[in-house]
C-alpha cells in the first residue's frame, strides 16, 4: 500500500498547550522570564570567560561552549513556543520542521559529548594534577570541542534522515516543536526497523557518553577518598559537584524522552518534560556553575567594579 506524505506539502499545526487555554497566558509569562534569564546568564558567562584571564583555562573554555550551546538550543525552540502560546501562529512548514528537528538533535548530541569532555577535564584535574597542563593542552581542548560539535551534527543527520524518510500522516503535531518521538507516532507505516536504527544512534550519542562520564567520576571518587585531609576532599568534590548536577539534569530528561519505545511515549507528559530540558536546564546551568564558583563570582565583581569606576 502506498502512502501520500501530505505533511510535506502543507506542513504542520503545532498543538502546543492549546488543550489548556487557561494555562497559556501563565506559561507565556513564566517562559518569557526564564528565556530572558537564560539569555542573560549564559551571555554573562561567555563575556566573563573572554574578559578575565583567570578564566582562560580548559574548564571555562568548555563552559563557554556549553553556554553558547544553551543559547542556540533555547533560540531554536522558545521564540516559536512564545508565538504559539500567544495564539498568533501555530503553523510550521515541513522544511522548517525538518531544520528544527535536525538543529535540536544536533545541539542535544553536542551537549552529550561536550559533557564528556568536561568530565575528562575534571578527571585530569583531580587524578593527574601534576600533569594537568600537559594533558589538557589547548590543542587537545580545541580538538575535543570540534569533535563534540561534529559528532552531534553527524548523529543528528542520521536520526533526522531516518525519521523523515518515512511517510507521515496528518497535520496536527501534538507538541510545541518538532520533536522526534511525536513525528514517529505520526508515521503511516510500521516503525519497527526505524526505531531499532534510531535506538542504536541514541545509544551511541546518549548511553556511551554517559558511561564515560560515570567511569571518569568513579576514578575521581576513588582518588578523592585517598585524600587524607577533609579540606582537600571538600575542595576536590566542590570542583566536580556543579558538573555532576548538570549531567544529572540533562541526561535524566534526555533518557526519559529518547530511550523509551514510541508506543510508551506520552505526548501530554512529553510536552511538560520538554519544557524542563529546553528552558529550565539552560536557565539553571549558569546559576549552578556560578553560585558554587569563586573564580566566576570574582570575575563578575571585577567587571562590575571596573564598570562602576569607569562610570
């Protein structure tokens, strides 16, 4: 039986949160605030990383890229969500949907790999402190970042091509952006083979990096426990706590969304979970890294003091 992919001709209607019209004005207000905080917090980290020489280290180099990634990630979904919530336009063309899916998956995959590079940096700092500057050479740091971006892009192209190769039926997309599990549920044919291929791609980009992170922190924990002084232990754990919190938030939401069978995916729950990893997590990342970090807070006060003096 042949199917006509009418979605490619007419695009989609993003249902968003229109099933709860009383909730839309509240969401619009809160998301606008959170988005503004996300833009401000991540931009501040990028600027501080460039201005303060004390932050010209591998850890802040990776953090700078994470902040830039979060800015791109929110920009790919949140403005469209705000337009959707205002009721002005709930449509998206097929081409824009494909581009959005590819961008979201690419940025998500890049963050998976980038968090591994940050774990490697923490492993070198705690377990190999005497060789840290040799191991985390600027050339290696740049190579790891390039690998993160390229790895995320390649994995995204594979997943996007697998999904969009299937015929899709209907025009109503029950989400606020083009999310992969929702598009799979719109397929007009059996998705068994495609789901297996997608699962392999997700394991490569999600599970493998997570295992590397857990392995790095297992070595870090063993090294920290061998430190005799409590002050030394607290300092070592303090350097890793922020990264662990970010890893837990990111991978917790990503695994619950992408590593479950399509028939178990709840579109209603998926929309609210997506709010967490598209808005809340990018907003919290700058706070998590700055509130526990004396260097970033010192750089911020230094810049503010300099601005006050110049005024």
